[in-house]
């Protein structure tokens, strides 16, 4: 015991422990009838760190709950070791990585899967931490980062959730495993006098599942059994930030190549591979203005363009030729599930020495009729305390049964929240 104390005492004397967190219960009510929208939310979060010399141990823990049933799940969102050598940074563990230049919607940021329960929350809060390692080196005005993920992980999708605005038709019982499970990427970034620019590459798997092959049964009522898995996709991207007076310009574009990958099927006499060869672009153009009276105004133009698509597509009615019209990208910003092209305009300001914060946001779907209007008010009567009131209204097209915003209209809601930061 004395020997252990002698070893640990210098570490304890020259180390530093730091923490931060918040408690933030939230309640959602439908605008249509005032009923509760019962979805999980993070009621508490804790960021705990421990540093000594050139090393840091960082953790990010959350407690997830929902009002119905009041069950609580403890989630270790991040836990990794970070080392600061002379050449840069080295990380290893369960990490949430961040790439890209735009705010909230990043086509080049495809390292972490997304938690769709938090899809309408911007930033890293909607990402899932993954076991990975990264090395970042600095040289003059350049930085080069490499990331390796030993085993890919898909999105968390809300199956069998009547209150979620987007319904997923089925939940696969299992997924096809491939010989290769790892993913990797690299990003080169440089800065100049009024901004910075980067190029990136990522080689991995789609974050959402697809049908990879069909096994024929010979039964007329159930002619085939689908096999689900994750397609291989490569991404080459670039992003740019330019500062000009009170204005900030951001641009980001990703070019994706999705291929069918061969796998070890038992017999190709009974199995038909669903071959896919597709290429598509995702882009974001953003402008921000920060000026007088703490007023901030911004706008984003987001889009997805399928350049080419060939192979087969599977629908509820059977198989059909894959085209640029029926191909659905499964890597890139999850916003593409809502709208292929859209404009987002937002503004914010603060009053009474930042005790009152006001935010407004509107989204216009440019591909079909669809709108989202949101207003959020934060009031902080005491230090570290905040009360929140938000309203979000979705508008679709009743004359178009396939309109994606139609099923989201019932998700129009009022949110009530309380937040305590420590």
C-alpha cells in the first residue's frame, strides 16, 4: 500500500481535474391537440477531464430519459486519451470527431454516425462517439489529420416511434458482415490572412442500411428474402471559410462514390446481388452577418445532386432499374433525408445584458412544397439558470401524398425546457 501511495502521490500533486455539465429536462407538446410528444432526451450531461503533463483523459457522459416510463439510460458518449507531442495531437478511444466549415450541416463530416433522435439539434450533440484513433500534425500554416476507425457503426434510427416525424418502414433483424470493417480518412488544412481552406478524403460505409441482395424462395406470396447491410462509399471534399468585415462566408462540398461490394454469399444460384454504382454531390453555401446590437443573421443554401446512378433498386413492389431519380444517398448530412435542396435563414439577438436571448429560423424546401418556422426564447433570471420556450411549425402539401413534409406536420410542437449549467 505504501508503494502504491508513493507512486500515485506525484501524479496527484501535479495533475489537474476539471469538469462541466448541465441538467436540462425538456417537454414537447403537439400544436395540433396539446398531447405529449414522447421521445428520449438528454436530461443531464457531464464532461470530466484529467490532465497531467502532455496527456489528457477526457470523458463525456449523458443520462437519457423520456417522460413515459421515466426510464433512464447512462450513455458514455466519449472517453479518450489525448497526447500533445511537439508535432501536434494524438487521440485514441471513443471520440466524436468534427470536420467541415459550415454550421450544423456538413457534407464532408462523415466520420461519426448520427443519432436521429437528436437530428434537429445542431452540432456534435447529434453525433455518436466511435472507437477510433487520430493523429494531427502541424507545420507552419498547414495541418494534416489522419483518422482510423477499426469497425464501422451505423446511425441510430428511431424504429417503431409513432411520435418521430420520419417513419422508417422496417427494422432489420441483422446485417450482413463484411471482411473489411474498418474506415479511414485524412484532412489537409491551411490558413491565410482572411480565412482557411481544407481538402479531405474518407473511405468507409454508408451510415444507413440498404438491401444488398435478394434470396429467392420460390413462394408466390413471399418470392424473396432481403439481406441488409451497409454499402461502401468514398468521399472527396473541400471546405472554405472567408472573413470580410462583419461578414463570414462558408462553403463546403463533398463528392461521393457509392459502389456495390462483393461478399461471401452461400450460393449465387439463389442469391441476386443488388449492384449499385452511383456518384453524387452535396454542398452548403453559408453567409453570416454579426453587427450592431448583438444581432446575428445567417443563411444557408443546401443541396444534393445525384450525378449518375446505375444498377438495381428494390421497392415494395419489386425490383427496378436504378436511376438518378430513385437513388437515395446514405452518406453525408442527414438533412438530405428531409429536403434535397433548401434554404435556411436564421437570426438571433440578446437583450437586457444577455438575460433574454431570441432566435428565429425558417426553412424553405426548394424541391417541393415544405416549410419549417421556428422561434426560440431563452430567459436567464439567475447565473447558470435558463428557461426555454420554443415553437416549431412544419407545413407540407396536402394535395401531394408523397410530400415528405406532410408526415412532419404532426411533429409541429411547443417545447418547454429548464437548464442549469455547472
